C-alpha cells in the first residue's frame, strides 16, 4: 500500500459551503488524493496524498484554476493560528475597502432614509453615480473577479449572486443616467448592498479568529526558551532547538520546555494545561513530566524524552486541529443542500423578473425584485452554520480536558442510550493495594510475595503493579522467573527451573494447580468468598502444581463515581458495568455506585462482542475504559471514551479522550455534545429561516434590495454570534478545571 502524506493549505476567497463542496469534489477526482476536507470557518483545506499520485503543486494549481486563491507555503505542523496570521494582509485590504465603501455610501444612506421621511430629499443623479462608482468598481471588485472565475468553469457561488444583483442595479442606473431616461435610479441600492456584504465578511473574519482562540491560547503556552546543560555549562537555547536526551534545568515559575523524566529535585507542578486539574502535583526523581506544565516550587533537573511536535501539548493541539477539520453528519447534509441552493436561486430570480414583468408590465420593479432575490439568497450563513460551532466546541472541550478526535464523536455522544463502564481504572482509581492474604501450610509471606513479584513484574496490569509495589515496600527480592507469558484478563505464567510460576485469577490458578491441599482448598474457598463479598479482588499464586496462597487487593472508587452514575440515570442513559473481575466483586462495586446491570468475568477479547450485543439490544452505545485492555471494545462502540489518559493522547481506539482522571468528564462530554448540536441546529434554522422567508418576499416585490442585503448580513451575523455563545459553556465541575497560570480560565 503506497505511503501517504497530509498537508494543510490556506484558501482565500471561500465563503460558502457550496464552494467548499466544489473544492472537495475537484480534489477527490485527482489521482492520488486519498481525502480532501475543506473547513469554511478556518478557510483551510486538509489533503491526504499518496506518494505515487499528484504533487502538492498540482493540487495548488487545481484549486487556483477553480477560482480560489491559495497560500502557496504549506502550513507547518502545529501552527493552528497560521491561517489567521497569514490572512492578516487580506483583512487589512478588506478593511480599507470597507472603510471607503462606508464613507462613500453614507450620503446615499442619508438619501435612502430621507426618502422614507420626505420625498424631496434626493442627491443629484451625477453625485449618486460619483459616489456609487468607486464602491462598485473598486470596493466590490473581488466579487466580480471571483464570480467571473466561477462562471468560466460553469459554476456558481455567492459571489455570482452579489455580482449579478449589484451589477444589474448599478448598470441599469448608469445606462438610464447616460440616456437621460426618466426612471428611478438605484445607485444607493447597489452601493448599500456592497457595503453590507463587505461588512458581513469582515464580521465573519473576526468570528473565525475568535472561533480558533482556544488553539491560539494552547499554542501560546509553549515555552520559547530552555536552560540546557551542555559541556558542563548551563546555556539558554530556543525550545525548538532542543535535542533528545538533553539535560534541562527548570526553575520555579518556569514552564517545562519538553516532556521528560526528572533526574534530580522535587517540586509541585501545575499540570492543568493537560489534565484540567487545578491541584498541584508533587513530582520527584523518576517521575514523568510534560511540556508547558508550570514548575511552581522547586528547581528540577530533567532529561528530555519528547521534544517539539512530539510533546504531549503538541499532540493535543494536533488532535484538536484534526477534530476541527472533520465534519459532522448534519454539516455534510447542509453542504449537500448548499450545492443545489445557488442554481435554484438563479432560476427563482429569473422567474421573478420575467413573471413579474409579464404580470405587471413594469420591467423596473420586476428587475428590482429579482435583484432582491439574488442578494438575500447569499448562502454564507449555511456554510458557516456547522463549522464555526464545531471549531468553538472542539476548542472549548480542549480547555476543559475533553479531546474529541472528530466531529462525528461530538455529534454521536448526544444520541447515546447506554454507557458501558469498565471497573478497574475507570470506576475505581486504578491504584489497588494489598489488603489481605492467606497462605498454604508451610508457605511464608516472603515466599508468596517473592513468587508473585517474580512473575508479575512483567505485567502492566494495575493489580500486577500493586503486588510488585507491595513486595518492593517489604524489601522482598523477586524469584528469577523466565519465559513469562501474559494471558490478558486471566494472569501471567512463567518458568523457574522446571517448575511453573503463575499469578492470576482464581479460576486461572485452579486450572494450573493439579496437586492441591484439600484442607487448604476448603479454607481458601471460604476465605475467597468472604473477600469477594466485600468487593475485594483475589489473586492466586502457583508454584509447581501447588497453590502457594491468595492475595486480596482493593481499589478505591473514584470520588465522583456515585454522582456521575446518578446524573447519567437522570438524563436517561442506561449504565452497564463490564469487567473481567469476579461477579461478586463487580456486584459489590456496582451496588456502591448505583449501577443496576453488571456483566462480569468477561475477558478483553470478549468485551467487543458484549458491546455489539448491547448495541443490538439498546441502540447507541458508548464505552468508557482505560484505553489499554479495553481497546477492542472502545473501537467497537459507537463512541469510545478513554479516561485517565493524562498526557498519553495517542489512544487510537478512543473517539473521546478525557485528559484528567475525573469521571465527571463523561457528563461534560454529554453536555458539550448536546450544547454543540443544539447550536448547529439553531444556526441552520437561522440560515434557512432568513432564506425561506426572504426569498418569497423578495420575489413578490415586498423586499427592497437594501433591506435584503441587510437581512443577508444579519443571517451570517446571527449564526456567528450564536456559535460564539458556545464559549460560555461550562464543565459540570468547572471549579476543578481551571487554568490559573495559562490564561485558559474557565
């Protein structure tokens, strides 16, 4: 399979969903283009190319032939604010054009308003022409250039509508002035419409900048310099010049310039930029630390293990960028509708003119009505309805510790009927401790823990690590076990000389222990029953063909588990616990948090099948897990949610990543999903309401073109303002999700 590369480019001159759909359609027909996605809100196109297909230069030329401008230098990775930065010259040029248009159209506006109050207020015809001509020929030149490019390729866009509408009004008035015809002139109409459309575009540009403000703030968190030990001296270098393995010194009050491991020092760190948790975390030698987190109290020496675009913050930014580029299903439907919208409007405008002329015999009034149809129908609002909300929602989620990998996850979350929760590491904290122990006759506690340590040290499972920590704390050395094999969901097995050493679930070790002690078996069964009834997980250890004993481990519930489950039930979401633990242990934990349905004793490979079963039974299913053993189930669920990922944002199986350890993040994801989709539907209502009401009014001559232009601008403005209001969304426990040192306050 040929390798592929991804690239993002800035497009100029795109302002509608129809234009975006056309660019996507053209690019996807090029050989070697795997995917092309245009984001109207950020004015960017993201393309994925096969190495054996077209070149980036071919793509750029194709976009330019389609009538759009392109920023020829590709965006560097992680430069999410580049589109806004690169478009600043265009914004300045548009601002100059808008200023000129406003100044020249003010007298015409006074005349237009005066006509409603006193018919005697009217500027001389040549003065109207002198004021309207610079607006039409210079301020509005971009409309004509883009419209001409589109028509040359037998395509239509909103620039065609504006150019036709204002051009007809201005051209007719100029012709009437030259021929000295005694007819009304519409210089004020053409000038005011151009001014209003330019104003709307300027507002859209400002809104697009604000929609990506969260990414800009994340980018601003990156430290610019680092203190590096080189040749036994401490020097300052730019953060982007760091090398892997560099020894860095971070003083109190400074941000860490890279991900790494502490090699000397102890300090409290503010990791809220990654986790959303406002409480400081104590870090000491051997602990992992992450770029852009704030060193609060002590001086640290650290070894850089991930730098530049490989740091945790850079990967979070990359995830949010990818999510903002993606499209929700409702946005794709809106884009499809927009592609047919403009041709239909042109037909309606033509019918308005000819039918109106034939019906009334007044070609001027019919022409004015057709112009009003063209002007009010500009589909800017339709194109902005969904992507602006998605951009704001994704950015808002990122600042609250919610990373949505794509817009579909944001959309699907609100439709979830059933939420499956893993137990260990999800409902519980994932830091179990040894709380009890029973040993076979003749086996000491040191022997039991030494065998468990010897085999469990090769496993990353939380229970295995708990046994290892307990043995280390007791200063017990591990047995020299070799040829260790992991049995996911069951246990670990290895060899010591000619004997088998194993540690795992009760059923697993009983299969391996062929020479059991009947007395100890009876005692241990009763002991195991008591432990499991108390919610304690039991692990057995085998040496040779004998059970050496059993160890009981207990894990604390997460602080917000009960409240989260209760809130989910109140919102109509059915909660199911899915675990590989024993049924009695699972039932005890489920009872404590209020979960009614428990599916226990399921191995990792069986969790995906269980998810499919619940999908057939209940409908839309979300899976909440730790992103490691639960990967198959996370991928199978309609929405996979990984909790406690912290800085590890490379969990490909998850659709949503909670970068903190708060279970309430599920409620936040559900709340943000519902708020985002609500805004999208509101925006689509605004967009289609303006057009659905305005086009018939304009067609029947009940709407002046200037009023139509104002209504068109208002439709875009209302969509943008409604999208930005999503920034007011707060997570369920916003007091725990603040960024006191980063500027990302909630």
